[in-house]
C-alpha cells in the first residue's frame, strides 16, 4: 500500500531530520482526548458544540490508521508543488498529545497522529505535480490517470492521502526518469534553494515516540450513549482492526489484503466510499466496497452501493489486467429490530439484488459489547 503526506518547506526538513510523517490540525488547541474518561467524566457531559471538532480529529485518525508497517510513502511539498520519496512506514500509528506536541515549534503546526519512517528509494529531485497529474503522455484510457490525487486536489485537502499501487508505480517511474541515482541515506535534509533532498553532515536524529494509542472504542460507546454521530470513530476503529474482524466476505487469511482506502473519492461531486478494501492473489481481485452507518442500514444504501460498484468497475478494475474481478457491496450498520417494516424491506431488496445481478451484496450488522469492547457482527440473509 502507498500513502502521500502533505508538507511544506518548513515541515519537510523536520520530517526528514527525524524520519516521521503525520497529520493533524494547524492550531495548537485541538479537541482530541485519548480515553473516554478524559472528556466524559464531567457533570456537563459531552457538549454538542464539541461534536464537529471531535469527529474531524477522528477522521484524521482514520486516515493514519489506514497505514501498515512496510507501506510506501511519498511526500507532497505544497511549497514546491513536487512529490518526493520513496520512504517506508516503520511503526504503527501513534498519538502526540496536543498539550505537549513534540516538535511543535519546528513544525509550526500541530501534528496529532504520526508514524515513523525509514528511507527506501529516496531520490534527490522531486516530481512536479503537473508532470504527475496533468500530463497525458503515455495515457491511453482515462482510468490510467492518478485519480486518487486528482480528486484529492480538487475536493479534499487531507494531510494523509491514499494512492493505489498502479498510481505509485507511475509516480516511481517518473521519479526514476528525473534522477540518476538515490540519495545517501545517512542523514537527510531539504535544500530550499535547489528544491532537492540532500545528504546532511549531521548525525541522524532519533525520534522518541510516546507510543500512545487512543482508546477509540470507549469514544464510540460514549457517543452512541449520547445519540451523537460516530461514523468517523467507527471508521478509525475498523481500519485499525480490519484484518481481525469478520467483515469481509472472503477472509484475509484466505486471500490477503493488498490495499486499504478510506473516504475514497469517486466523483467530481464529492461522493466518497467509506472503505474500499482490496484483496488479491495470483488469479483474482476482490474489491470490498463498505458503506458505514451509525444506525441500522436502510434500503437506500443500495443506491449508494450501486454507484460505487459502477465507479470501481470503470476506474479501478481495468488496472488489474489478466485477473478475474469480483466486486462486493457491503452495508455495515447497527443491529436491526427484526419486527420492523424497514428490516423486512431491506431483506426483500437484498434478496432481489442478489438474484438479479452479478455483483454480490451483503448487509452486515453490529452491536457494541459494553463489557468486552468487541464488535459483534452478523450477516443479514
């Protein structure tokens, strides 16, 4: 898997010096708490005005929970409008408290969620954004463009963005054309004059992380109890546990996960797939399109899934040549009351869909186990 972290001239040098990447708000004061009791033990409870900022923080946490050790990383420097890399994820995501945010003065901003890096194939010269995204040289079909980054540029300034494996291959090949050799890995810095990564004479600095992981599940329970939205929190939780939860129709132990995307843009109008999990072996590719709900799924979820399936079949599937493609549409919502008309309508529609279309639809439901902190998942048949 591969990811792009957004930096500028000032922050890029710090990332290279300490070999880490991160995402967070620009301000020093960010409403984010590690555990449920940090916020929910007061008499006032959880104030309504806090809900947006809290959700925004967990959306950023979801982004970085997507990464796995060994993933590839590019930096996009918005000061030079160039991509730089390639680095490798060297740690699990961790949390930096806003009260004592490490390297805040050097960065000039608050990066709440971080990962450690190590050099992999670091090229001195960057790749211009116009060459990476605008050029149609060697492009035969629209799906061959770097849509992940094009959509991000147009629709969402996310500090930790995803790119697909074939998009990474394209950017790596362009970086190779711009560079004669790799940069020395002893110690790295950024030269603003030449706009290049250079070898530094300074000793590589070791980043000392606190390795704190937020207690996401307790926040989900607290927000549900207060009838507040928790879709961003649920997404963050699932992304950190997706290999161990019974959500995918094909078990990751049978066909390994090759790519994880969240908030995957799939239209110029801003439509986004909550989770897109791709599994792949030598002969087959399984695309799991997951729509998350913090309430029971309704019949209209099929309209969303239909659009996402069509987009994936046109923009993602053709890039996997010579492999059989399977696309699953999955609704994931709170457990239903089986006696309601809404439940009966959902089951009826699900049966009609699966009897008439080649794609397979699933509706999965969950409950929050308040004692064991587990998501219990059932299939609606």
